[in-house]
């Protein structure tokens, strides 16, 4: 059996071209079975494997997997699937709880900022009042001075 490395023909990435040709007259790629019964067992297929004009050429490349080994492979695949699902759900849980903690921290920060803003607004009003009071006093002082100077000028 002669095999070469995979060329891109639109099939699985683990396919390898063989020396065999399918009924279409094309080089038959080696494909890997994904079914539970023959998981991992390689076979020769049609070059247009998934296409509508597939000639249905089929021949096993690997010998039959012994039942015990096949059961073990299926069991391992099931466990792998279950593990990846549970680790995904744990990851989701961690994501949610860390997001909640971040949200809580952000809310506390927001509350502090709101308090700071209210304090700054209060200060602004106080400064404005003080400014207007000063301006009022200045204007009063100027008016009084003007009147005094008028009196002083009009005396003689
Ligand atoms: Zn074919």
C-alpha cells in the first residue's frame, strides 16, 4: 500500500491519497471512520466522497478492530465527550460567578462616584453663592465710594 501526504481535496484533513482509484477513475483518498462501530478505522473512499456524483467506492484500509478494543475506544470517546462537556459547563459557571463579582465591584465604584459627584455639585453651589456675595459686596463698596467722592467733590 502506497500512501502520500494529504492534498487539499475538500475532504477530511486526515485523509491521505492512496494508490487505489475509485470507480470515477480518481485517486481514492484514505478516510477515517467516525462511526461508533468503526471509530478510527481507515478506509478507501471515492474522491468525490461527499458530493452528489460519488461512485460509492468503499474498501477498508485497516483490519477489523477487535470487539474489545472497539468497546474501549467507544468508552473512551464517551468519557472524553462527557469530560469536555462538564469542563465547558464548569468554565461557564466560573465565567458567570466572576462576572457577578466584577458587577458588584463596579456597582460599589459607581455608588462612590455618585457620592463624589453630589459632593462636588454641593461645593459648586457654595462657591457660586460665595462668588455672588463677593460681587455684591464689591458693587456696594464701589457705589458707596462713588457717593462719598461725589460728596467730597461737591463740598466746596
Ligand atoms: Zn469515485
